[in-house]
C-alpha cells in the first residue's frame, strides 16, 4: 500500500517498479512498523537505509535528497 503525502517521488518510483513497503522492509531487515513509521514521518530515515532503498530501486545515490527530502515533503 502506497498511500500518503510524504516521500511522493519515492512512492511513485516504488509503484512504477511494483515494489511495496513490505518489500522494502524485507530488504532492509526491518519490521513493517519501522518502515511505515518512516514513510509516515513519525521517525526519520537512517541514511544507510536511504542508500539501500535507492540501490534496491536502481536509483543513483546522488538523488538521495529527491527521494528522501527533509520532512518527507
């Protein structure tokens, strides 16, 4: 499920690649709650997790600010 108003570019890329939050959680070795809390803005992303997600999606690391903007907006 990719509803929400935060991390729009990331959500769009995940949708384009048929990737779900559960897939991200599994690849990160994190719980679904952990990842949902990051997407919802409850907690910030760990920078290493950001780079891992970009790598998983085949996106260049230099675009980290595009896909993980401060505050998710």
